[in-house]
C-alpha cells in the first residue's frame, strides 16, 4: 500500500525525488502516455474496421427503451416494436446512403418518408419520422430529439402506438457516419384520416381522405405482393455497399469499442488534468519556479479538450 | 534546479491566457457547428492543438523561459490530445 501511495506521490506531487516537477508531466512519462494512446488508437481502429457493426454504442434496444421511457414519463402508453416500420426505417436509411442525402424527403424526386412505410407493407393511420446522424451513444440521440420541440412532439404523440428503428453505418458526403431512422405509426383500422409527421421540416399533413392515400384493402394477392416487395428490399440491401444495420431490438453488445475508447480518453485526460492541478497547487505553496510548461495553460487546454470530447459524442438531428 | 520567488502575473501574461481561453471557446463553438461531421471536427481540433503549441512557444519566448524541454512538453500534451480525438472521431 505504501509503495502505491509513494508511486502516486511521485507521479503527481513535485518533490526532490522528481526534480520538483510531477513525474506525470515529465517528457519521458508523457512520451509513454503517447505510446499507450497510439496503441489504443491502433487497436480501436482495427476493431472498427473488423466489426463495423459496433462502430458506435447506438443500439435499437437502447433507443427503443429510451423512447418508451420518455413516453411513460409523460403518462403515455409505451410503443410496440413493429418489424414493418423497422423495415421502412432500414429502407429509408439505405436510400439516404445510396442517394447521398440527409433529409426527410429525397431531393431528386421528393419521395416522402410515408412512401417507405407503405412500401414496407404497413398501412398507417398516423405516421412520423425522426432522423439522427453522427451520434456516439443511444442516450444522446433520444436526448437530442427530446430537446427539439418538433422531434419531442413525435416521440410523445399519443396517437402513435408502434415504432421501428434502423441504425446503419455508411458513407454520406464522403464521411463514414452512423444514421438513425425512427419511424412511428398507428395502423389503419377503419376509414380514418391519415396523418403524417416528419420532424424539423414541420410537416403535418392532416386529414387527407384515406381513400386517396391508403393502400388497397388486404387480400391474398396484395399480401403476396407485399412479401415480394419485402424480399426485394432485403436483396437490395445486401447487394448494396452498406456495412451493417440493426433493425431488431434484441442486440446484446457486451463489448463496445466506442464506449471503451470514450471512457479511456476521458480517464487519461482527467488523470493528466488532476496531475497538473496537484503539481500547480504544491508548486505555488512551496514557491517552486521551474523550467517547464505553464500549468495554467495546460489546465485550460485539457479542460477545453475534455469539453470538446463531450461535444463530439453528439450528432445531428432533423 | 529550484529557487524561490514571488510570482505575479503581468498584463501580458493575463492577455495571453485570455487569448488562449477565447481561442478555446472558438474551438468549442466550431465543434458544435460541425456536429456529426467528424472530418471537419478533426481538422478544427488539429488546428486548435497546433495553435496551443505555438501559443506555448510564443508565450515562453516572451517570458524568456523557452527551452527544448518546454517545447516538447507542449508538443507531447497536444499530441496526446490529438491522438485521443482521432481515435474518437475515427477519421
């Protein structure tokens, strides 16, 4: 125990033993930290290349859970997971990556989110879509949506009773990103009006006659047609250049590379900041003047970098 | 080597620290503007780190305490931050 304390003292407290500068701020120690960081970065990059599916900590399970948490906190019923909505979300994500756009409506022909829903075979009375990209954690995605009034309105809309998600990695505008598509819906029960909501663009086309927009009533032939379409969609998906996708909530990710790299980055930066603070306080108290970098500058720099690390875990929503 | 002296911050020093803090604020602002655009965030980070190293060199030059060891200290701390940010941004 004494040895550990002595080592920590040597690392953080300036004394005669470390030439009156915390060992953690010596050139050799910092070089060692750089070597460790390089090894970590190499390992993380290797893992991300090998298992693109786990490039982020965003999982359907967590998104689904967090969305329902928001609804229950508002006294609303929880949403059921719907595979057709998930398929629609997956097709939308794939479409955005294939056609290189980031919007609710496809810019080339104005294809609406609802088209993806109806194509998946889901006959909706109410439908909505939330989009996100570039996030590192599921919590961050739902949190960002809840901070935007229009997206939050979608999540806590009482009319919806089902939801589907897609989390997809791919290249958008030349950059590797993770897209999240959230599709809400309520299945058409009778001849009710159809209401669709795509957030951020503030589209809320209300009370259009069901006869104009709803698919034909179910019959054995239309059901077959629907299955064919679904089959084609899956085939297209696998032949595309998309590396991974998630559409099922039952993801059991034990080891998440992004969580590990995020945590270790924060730990390294916080330890270094702590060493700088201790070194600064002790040096001030003892009036030690040394030929070394300025602790205040290092402290300021590291705090800014730590805040920066927290910012880069956030992404964009529309 | 160690000696004792009362250290008081000069106006120059205060201005320089303020400049570093303002630049840091601008860096964080750009990171927020480029949310979700990892390549741009990485470029902004690299520029800020480079600025920090240059700030250190100029500050110590004015302070007449510039030494290779000091320059290396700024480079190593900046380099460590750059590697960690690169790892997170996966660029």
